[in-house]
């Protein structure tokens, strides 16, 4: 009988293993995770892991038959940030609390 850690290892992949399964670089998968556009992940202790079923489901969302497929643009945008940094407002400096010239 498999112990608990062996069962978890069979169900979950670390970032570099998940990236290899998907055919992308680990850094790309990390960026997707930061943008919130990648596959669902779990933080177990200090480690990020991915369930194999979640990786398969995320990859399936990108399935298209051709570039004229209506879902193509949506699938192509997978992994991109949800906001356009070119149109996002710039942060404003805080207003002065009072007159500092005396």
C-alpha cells in the first residue's frame, strides 16, 4: 500500500514538472500564476503544486480547430494579464499633509 506522501506525489506536480507536461517553461507558468490566468494551483506548505486534472482542464480550454475558430482569440489570450497596463491609470503621489515651507 502506498503511503500518504506517495499518493500526493502521484496526484500533484511541482511547477517544473507541470511546465514540462504542458510544454511551456516553468517561468511562463509562474507568470501565468501571478497574472491569475494559468491553471489552478495549490500552496501546500511552502510549495506550489498543480493537480494533473487541473492542468488537463486548463489545456483543454485552449483547444481550437483553426485560427478562424471563434474561441481562437480567447485561447490565444490565455496566460496574458487580465488588465492592459498601457491603459491602466498611473498611481498618484500622496497629497502633502501641510505646508512644509516655514
